[in-house]
């Protein structure tokens, strides 16, 4: 059996952060958040790293991240290109935005040859999260059963603005996902968080312990056929409504499969605290957290 692989989505624009946030150093050794994800993945047991980038950024990733890592991990670079579309579709005039996380994984389908994890490049997930998902992927489980690492909402927030999170609904056992609803404006609150869907006129409270998705998934390669087969229908429905900004988000696919009874998604609880750079002022907090984890021996000063 091939070692499970890790797909890292690094082709995002980083618009709220103001630049290519995937490449912002988070420690004096000039490591990025991706360095820590790859380090955690390799020590958990994962094999090949599949890095999805914009074509124009591949050389920069190779000269920086690639050179740092050297032979410590196998990295395959894959391009997310906007022209990768189903037959009969073309890029709408004026569109510059990528087609979203589902499209990103679809662009990597030829590189994926084993059970795989999917993560965002700019999220710090924590050592335990990678170990938990690796152990799941190498263990026996039912056909068409996937996994998602579930975080507690209070561990995924920033004090510097609002965040988007997938709020999870669970079955009565608390083990399987029944659906995810993307909430695009979530803020911290005493005892948890709250989201608004009307620009702050009203808020709905989310108690501490509410499970949210941070786009940390575990799949078998058969999901790729579903992602590919459902893309044309998504475009047919959404291009007329929002040709310049509609995105084919990865959670749409497991959501649909669950609703259709074609797949199950096991939620793997994770007590880790998430760190990320959604906004510029988040960076000092991320840097301080990594410095603390190095002092505690969770990471060495130099990863590579």
C-alpha cells in the first residue's frame, strides 16, 4: 500500500491579508506555515506532498520552500489553471478569481495515487491533527467513507476581524457529518462565537465546542471522479448568477454525497488550536505561538 499523500492548496490570492500570505515568514529561520504542515505530515507518516500553485508562482516555491526542504519530503508541483474546465465551458470575460478549492483538487487528480489529505496552505493545523488523520487513512474503514478533522470553533478565531468557517452538523452518535453550512462572517464571543448573515444587524450564537471545518479532509481517490462529474452542473447553475466570483468549494462535494446517501464522512475531533494569517495583524500572534511551541520542544528551531 502506498503511503497516504497530502494535497496542499496554495493557489489562493490572499486578498484580505494583502499579498501572497503563503510565503510570509513566521519565524527567524524564514519558515512559512506550509513548512510546519509538511514537517508535521512527514513525521506523522505521510508520503508525497502535492503542492497546488499558480503556474507563475511555481519557480518561486521551488527556489524557496523546495530548496529548504531538499530531500526531506517528496514534493510534486501541480498548477491550478482557470482554463481547466469541463467541455463546453470557457472562462467568463473579466474573471481573474480561481475556481475554488474543489477545482484546485480536481487540478491535482493526475498526481494523486493513494488515500490523501487536503489542507489549506495558510492554516496551521497542529501536530496532532496530522497524526489523527494519518492513523485514520491507514486503518480499515467502509467503502465510500471519508474523514474530516473537526475543530472547536473557539480554537479557530482571530481577534483581528471575522473569519469564514464551515459549521458542522453531526448525526446522533456525534461521529459522522450530516452537513456543513459555510458561515462567512464569524466573530469571537464570550463562551464561543457568533455569525451574521445580514452585515451585523443580527448574530446567531455558536457555543464553545461547536464543530467547524478548517478544510482538513481525508479522502480515497474515488472522490476525484465525483468532484469531476459534479463540476459541470455547478457551473451551469452558478455562472449565470455570478460569473466573476462563483467558486466550486470542496465541501460542496461531500455535502452532496452525504445528502444522497452515497458516502459518509467521519469527524475526527481535534483539540488543537488553529493559527492562521487571515489579516496582517494576525502575524505577530502566529509568530509568538510558534516561538512558544519551539521552546516547548514541539518543533526544532530549524525544521529542515
